[in-house]
C-alpha cells in the first residue's frame, strides 16, 4: 500500500484547452456512464441549450466557435473525470494527484478537479470567457500563428522587430521549438515573415480571428475579472501549476489573480511541465478530448511519462474494469 501511495504522489493531472474539440466527442461516454450523463445533462440545463447535442452531432463550425468550444471541452473533460470516479473511486483509479494544470481554458477544468470551483460555476465562467474573447476579436481583430524550429532568444528578437507594425507577442510556449504568436494582423504577418527568414522549420497561421493571450484581450480581461470576483472559490485540495508563472498556486487569492491575467499573458506550458517534474512528478495524465498535451509533454521532458485518458479511452477502461 505504501508503494501504491508513493506512486500516486508522483502523478499530475492535466487538462486540454481550445483546439481539442471534435464532433462526436463524449457520445460513447454519455452512453456508457451515468456519472458522465449527469455532467452533460447539467451542462445543458445550466447553459440553457443542448451543448451535449453540439458535442455529439456538431456541426463542426458551431462547435469550433470559441463561445461553444470552451464549455464543450470543459464538459467532456469533467465527464471523463466523473466517470472514472464513479467506477474506480475518488479522483479516478489513479488516486489523488500531486498537482493539476490545464492549458489555457483547461486551467478551469483543473480548478474543478482540484475542488476550487463547482462544475456549474466553471461552466458559466468559460462560457462568458468565450463570449468576451469573441467580442474582443470583433472589436480588435487579430490572429495567431504557430512557429516551429526557432529558439527562445531568436523568437524574442523576431517579436520585438515585428512590433514596429503593431501589437504582437508570444502567446503559448508549448514545447521547446514550438511556439504560438498572437497579435494584430499586420504585426503578426511581419513576425511570420521574420521567423521564416530566421530559419523557422514551419510558420503557419492558425484558423482563428482572435488574438488570445495578448494585450488585445485587455478589455475582455477587465470584464472577466469582475465576473471572477463574484464567483465562490475554495482553497485547492491539490496545488495548481499556473499558466502564467509555472509556479504552484495554493491560495484563493493567487488563483483569482491567475485567471484575471490569463487572457492577456502567455501560456508557459514548457515551464509548467518542467515545474511538475521538479516537484517529483513522473507520470502526467491528460484527461479530456484528443491528446494534444501528451504529445507536447513527450517533447518537453524524458523524465515524466505522459498517459492519455481521452473520452474514448475512459469508455474502454469502464468496459474492462481495469
């Protein structure tokens, strides 16, 4: 038992953000697990529209809308967690994690898993977060671009030079050599050209018109902070590794500050994973649709094994009883 407990003490749970959605997600889980079904039904009731049908049947363009994608991913991820709890006991068959984290919107899922937020409150928060981001994107149009194959120093020079054309910044430091830039279209375009000229292996504009994790989200961030301050937070049962600082947060005040600034500040995912390893974590379990984070974790560190529990994986586990 001591060996089992020490193994559990070395596990972290991580939760994906926007971009992990796909039509059909959660349908098998809904059919297989009463606990998952309750989560989907609760989401439909809280939001006042059939989010479950959008997850299961699409259409894809509606599901991809940031206003819908954020609550949809949160719901599927929590449905996975609740199905595991129902079948295998508290916090799933892996036991209580040492740490939790989430990529961007996934941070809200992590806070539900850590007992900080009720699912209903997190759902309202991410729905409003999506609405505010969409509104900001309409008022101050921008974009995002992925850059692969440039080191941090070179990328910082690229961003600084491109800022002569307007607002552009680092948005996501996803893994060594894989970064997302965000900002106004002209400045972003200039940064993409400079990145190519400096030898980037790939530079690709993302199919979004919202400049997430940039100063263009300042207005959304101000309104969102007002909402956060009205929501009840509990102290976390396990620490959260923060997107902004890659530090372990353990107080309500720290968590409120993190969520308030998150929209305008970059996601330090590489540093977050490295922080988990430095805290003694050797297994990082991704819970939610797709397996985007597991791929990044493999590129960040050889010292922690990524384990993926997608909605389809959870259904298989429920069926096997392992």
